[in-house]
C-alpha cells in the first residue's frame, strides 16, 4: 500500500526547490546582461580643460591656425569623442559646431591671402594633440590627450585688420555626409565668444568658457 501522506509532503518540497533553482538562474542571467550593458555604456571623461590661446600661423601665409586647449588634470581625452561649439554673444553673432572628422573648407584650404593666415592643405583632421606627428601613423596615440598635454582645434583662417586689438577666427565645416548641416562662423577672439567642449557619446559638457587667452 502506497503511503499517500509521505508523497503529499514531498511534492511541495520539490516544487519549492524548483522555484528556487529557476529564481537563481533568472537572477544570474539578468546579472550577466546587466554587466555586459554596463561595460558598453559610455561616460564622459572627468577632465579639467583650460583654453590657452589662439594659434595664428604666419600672416599672409599658410600654417597651423586654431584654438589651443590644455588638459590640466584628470582623465585622458580622446579627440574623436569631442564636439566643439562656438557662439558669439554679439547681436546677430554666429554659431558653429566642429567635430574631429569635419573637413576643413575647400574655399580657404591651401590658398594664401595678404593680411590673414590660412590653414595649410596638409592638415588632415580638425583636432590634433600638440607634438603629435599628425600623419595618422598611430591615430589612437596621436588623438589621446593626457594630463599636461595640449591640443589644437584647427580653424580655416585668422585675420586682424588692426581696427581692434582682437583678431577674428573663422570656422567653416564643409560636411561631406549627405544631409548633414553646413556650419560656419566668424568669431572675435575675446570674452565676447563662448566655447563649449562636449562628449559626443553622452552629450555631457566637459568644459566651457570664453576665448580670453594669448596669441601663440
């Protein structure tokens, strides 16, 4: 004769144990997926960036022209992850956004003009670590800006007609991507122009300020 009382007692225990096992498996699966997702999530670098000044190049000739910044401390920056924004606070002032891969202007590139400095046609990318070769031999190393390193965000031309003690720097982004917006502007190198450096992956602002600095 089968002891039904014992069978009735064992069945709930087995059910509870199965539920516990299923719960453990689900928890482990969720943990694995969460860990993988977290590892792929980008976070903006905790870096202190300071504007140094404007690099003017040779007036009447071709050279390196742009705005120079320095990593004053914190995490390293990867230049292709940066978005640069300039805005003039003057009435009707211009705005422009520049990223690492934005092409320099075909209008100004490699063409000298008296009274202004223009960007050399040999410049490949919009941003470069000062001291890097710029020949794309090692893109990762050349684009990684550690504490103490400086980097330049290349502009298309720089002018100073003598009417003001401030020069004007011009950015023109002739974007090659279909449907991408055309971005350009002329900016006074003074407190009347604000800048913002943001992380492209998160949209977080890394640094901001005005173009109060030196002529390099």
